[in-house]
C-alpha cells in the first residue's frame, strides 16, 4: 500500500509488528544542528542512514563521528550508515545545519555487534540499459559483504539512471518461504524525485492473472509491500530514488521469484543477474 508523504514528527512510519510488513521497521528523523534523537527497538536490528546531513552516533558506548556527508538531497554524495544491534540503545546528534535520517529495521532476535559503513565501503551495482528502459544503480549499505555481521536486514538505495524508466523489472515477488524458489522478505520503500515535483507509479499485482493496483508516487512517498509482484516506473524527465528495507523471515539472503509470464526478460537486461546475486 501507499503512504503519502506527511510530517511523522520523528515517530515511526512503520512501527514494530506492523500488520502489513511485520518484519520491517522504518522511521524518518529530522534534526537541526545540536539536536539529539535516541531510540531503542527491542526485537529489531536497525540501521541509521542519513539521507542528508551528518550525525554523530553512539550505540551502547560505541561512538561513530560525522556519519553522512550528503548536502541538499540524496543525489548529493554517497551514503553512509551505522548498524545497530537488536534492542540496543542508539543516539544521534546532528552536527550539520540540518539532517534527515532514515532508520531501517528488520525483526531479529539475535544480538550482534555495531559497526559503521563509510561511503568507500558500500557495494555499488549498475545494470540495465537505456534501450531496455531499465537502467539503474544500486548502492548497498548493508548488502552481501556484511552477511556475517547482520541477522536479517538488507538496506540499499536504488537510483534510476537517466530520466524515466522501469525498476524492479521483470516483475518479481518474495512473499512466501519456499526455498529454493523464493524467500519471504517484507519490503518497505521511501521515494524521492529529482526535480522534486517528479512522479512515478508503483504496480502491485497481488495475484498472478488478476489486475493489480497502481499507486501514484511523489517525493516522500512510502510503499509497503506485503504481497505480490511489484515493479515501479519513473515518469520521463525525472530521476527516481528509493530507500529500500528488506527483512527476511527465515534467512537474510533474498531469493526473488520472477513472474513466469515475464521471466524471459531477465535474458534481455544487461547485468541483471549480477544485481540478483548482490541481494544476499
């Protein structure tokens, strides 16, 4: 479903045990210089990712200075993030003029060790092509390279390359645990557009062979994906970004099931198999 942009007053957009995506947690925190925000989410591991601005972060005595370096918008630099173990006390203090921070979470009972991911440590994948209208770049903050340090949480940023085009195509889903074909991963997106008056559409086809729903995406839209095939598209003339949270039910590696009618198009999109392999 679609959650239109609103002022969430630093309260969770998707709270713990949400009936739609119980494996996810999502908050957007906005701070001014010197302001602090603290949180603790029992049963959920989380990641602090500044969309813009910079924060000092402290987690159970571990300190990470000046996390985040982007100015203006999410296109203004490379992402950084901090991994917060399940139930840990986390605090951030804004050290830039302003900061907007994403907090992404996944249900996980284990308690691991916090760590920081700097901009030179993210894993970048670019695939697709202008010809196939599928050209995009993925910046994995908590991706495959941290498989031994994270429980169930995958966090990444996805950018359309150029203006307009499809993402999440061919249509795929991951709503049922039935290995080796598919895993259950709840997913939450937050969208941004450049220019910010841009727009797109999110398709959610919950049952194969039946007409799905289309949601009008604008700057700040949140989408929660509880079931079904879910490609999205940016309108011509606009660049689209979406912050992506994936939480696995039984494992962290994501196994996507591509809609049989359209699965053959995997063979037509350059680099898509490398992209699939990175969601592990």
